[in-house]
C-alpha cells in the first residue's frame, strides 16, 4: 500500500504536540494522511462515523490510531476501553504516544490492547523515527 | 551395727585428741586438787576413784570429768565419816556400791545432757538457717509472683482459684478476694474452653499458649494465651493447675494499629507516586514543546541567527535535555525503591550485552573500548533492577573519562569464596575518586564535578538502592586520576 493511502488518526489535545507529530510524520513518510482529533470523545465519534465525521470520503476510516493518554472529556484509557468493546475494531492498531514515562501507564495501556507504548521524545527527528517505525510495524504488516 | 555407730556418732561430739587432753587435764586436776584432802583424812588418793573421773572426762568432756570429781570428793568424805573408809574401798570392801553407782549415773546423765545440748543447739542453728533460707526463697518467689506483669494463678480442678497475683487482678478487674471466691468457668467467654483446657492438660500434663477469651468483671473480653502445668497428688490425680496468662488483646490492637498506619502510609506513598507521575507528565509535556520548537529552530533556522544567538540556543537545548533526563532519573530513582523484586537465575553476561547495545551511541561517540573478560557467573537477581544497575555502571564508566582519553572499560566477575555470592566488577580508566568522595558519589543528586561531566547525579544512587534491594552490596576501589573499579556483590545461584 502506498503511503498516501495510509490514514492515521492522531488523538492529541496539545496543539503544539499535534503540530510536531504531523511534522515528524511528514518528515518520516511525506505522503501519510494524518487526521487529528483533540480528545477521546471525538476519537470515538470519528471511529463510529458520528457527527461531524459521517462522510467517510471526507473522513476516511484510519489504518492506525496514535493515541495520547491525558486528554479532556475522554482520556486515552477510555478510548482503549471503548475500542476493546467494539468487535468490529479488533484489528485496528492503536499505538500510545504520550508524555508519560510511567511504567504503570505502559503496562495498563498494553493490557488494554494498545499495540505499543512510546514516550514522546524531546526532539523532532527522534519523533520522526518513532512515527516511521510505528507505521512500518503496525500498518504495512497489517495490510 | 548401724545402731552402734549411730550411738558412737552421738557421743563423738569432739575430736579424739581433744578428749585425750581433757581426760589428762581432769586427771591432773583431780589428783592435784583432792590429794591434799585425802591426805588430811589419812588416806592416799585411790587410783580407783580416779577412773570415773577420767572415763567421764573421756566420754563427755571437761565438764563431765569435773562434775564427777566434784561429786566423788564429798561422797568419799561422807563415806569416810560414816564408815571410816573412802569411796572405792567402801564399794569394793564394805558395801558402799549405791553411792558410787550414783556418782557414775549422775556423771553419765550430765555428760549425755551436755552432748544433747550441743547437738540440739547445732540442730536448731541448722534448722533456723534452713528456715531463714526457705523464707527468703519464698519471699523472692512471692515477689516474682506478685510483680509479674503477666497474670499468674494456681487453681484447682473444681474451678476454685487458690492464688492469683496482682496482674490477674488488673487483667480481670476482680479483687483478689472475689477471684478466690468465684468459679473460674465464669471467667471464660465460652465455658467449653475450660473443658477443652482441662482435657488437654489431663492428657499432656501441660498446655502451652492455649488461646482463650477471658471475661473481665465489666464484661469486656481479653484475648489471652494460657500456659499451665498440672500438679499431681499421691494417686497421680491432678490437684492443682499452675498457670500464667498472656494477654494479647493489646498486641492485637497494636498489630491492627500498625496495619492501619501501614495502609495509610501506603496510600500516602501511592498518592505521592501518582502525583509525581502527573507532575512529571505535565513537566514533560511542556519540555517536549520547548525542545521540539528549539530543535526545529536549531535544525531549520540556525542560519538566521548570529554566532551568539546560536550559542544561546545551544545552551537552551542542552538545559532542556538535562531537565528531561532529570525528570526521568527522578522517576527511576523513586521507582527502584518501590519496584517489586522478583529474583530469578540470570546470566549477567546477557544483561551486559544488552547494556552495551543500549549505550551504543555513547560508546561510538567516544571510540570506547568495552569488553567482558571471561564468563560472568550466573546469579540470583531481579532482571529489571540488575539491567538498570549494569547500564548505570557502564554508562558511568564511559562518562567520567577525560575528553582526551579513550575510555577503556573492562567487565569481569567471579564466584566469591564460599560460593554464596558473585562479584561483578566494572573497571574504567576515568578520573577516579578520592576516598572522601566515595560516600558522596553514592548519594542521590550529588555531582562531584558538575562542570566537567554531564548527568543528574542519580545513577550511582540508583545502583546502590537497586543492589541493596537485591540483597547485595556495592562499592568502589579508585585511584584519583587513574580510574575506578566499581563492584557489586549479589547472591549466587543456589542449588543445581
């Protein structure tokens, strides 16, 4: 699958971080299609195709979710919990990318179905490497 | 035979030599004192009249001899007056036997009485002494009994208390008089406990820490452990129980208090822990933004800055990265103290290889020569903690080497004599430590030379705390300027 066909849903409340992750993704794989939502609740709407994401041509279903943990309304664990309850989403890879370095968060996220857990690095180049690795491991092999 | 020797023993109050001397003295005294009297009367001192004196002195001592002599003289004098002949001549020749026999009997009785007196005196002295000792001993035991902090009692199988000490009075709230009146069954919350107690003591002769719930006078229950022994009578029937009671109610309350406090502490610690994680999360969120934009500025807009601006930006980025490391180290450090330790058989060689891989960038940057000498013996440790220890030790060994020197790091290990521990050493050619610096090196956030070497000063304290949690020890041998050898000692693999 060509990278332009890969849709990533980025769930991230911090606009600066959204900016960096998009930038890193661009650097890593220029043709990735990165869609962003600012919290867990909107992530759920997007995946459900609820308002305002009904139009799948405009809001294509993602191949991968990159999920922050600490967010308003519904946090990353809430999203993982919801996804785990949706049989149709069993194959959707979710990778956690967070500022947390807490091993307990990592263990909890992995036990709730996250495919991987990454602490956000403080460097765009490192971030780009991480995004590239995530896409390579969790999208290409799954398609 | 026995009776005779007993009789002799009763006579022999004084030693033989003393008796001989006394007999001789009695003889001399008698002859010297009474010969003139006899001469006056116109007769010599009869050898016969000396014998009773000597014999009595021999048998009963000086007083016996003297008394015999004193009695014989008037008797002889009287006989002389009456019949004109002295004692033994009268006895032997003229029928004066009664008087002489009387003399002998009186002497004997007096001697016997004297001996009896001596013996009685000794007997009474011994008896008084024994009585005193007994009283003293009883006083001592009485004090022990009364002052014991644990209740002590003596009871009878019929349920009556014979003795109860102060501690028992305090425990149960009854006065001593009340205790001695009541039936002990009423002291048991569950009366069947008393039956079980009696049955067990009947079977084994004693009970140890027999758990019972005792009722106090005001109806409170005291959790107690009773230990008692049975005292048996002539027909082997139990006549008394001698017991002590250990009141564990307070122990239990204390235990519960300790548990509650521990729980509170654990809650506080985990609250603090989640607080530190959320603080670190928020700190990192902002750091990621600052460093993200900073690194973008550096990589894409550096040419827009002059030399000074570039220098400032470099400093900002360096400080930001240090802060990020600091936050991570801080979390690591606090995590080591609380991590659950799961010891398992480990090949430290494998973990060293992993650490070398993790430090690949650092090793290549410095062109360092890192090698393991020989095989490292297997040991018993928690994987995560040991991995962290080895990585920290290796990272330190690379870090504290002057810029112009190529870091050379050697890792070796051996099983220590006795086979119970394994020692692993990491030797470097770095700046070393002098003896005064060693304790500081292991203290958290102490940095010996902050300007020369980067770091947060947490690495060695993580090592020390981890090794302690693994039941081992850590140390360093160092020569300032030449290098250091850090060592850890951990439990060896036991059994096959």
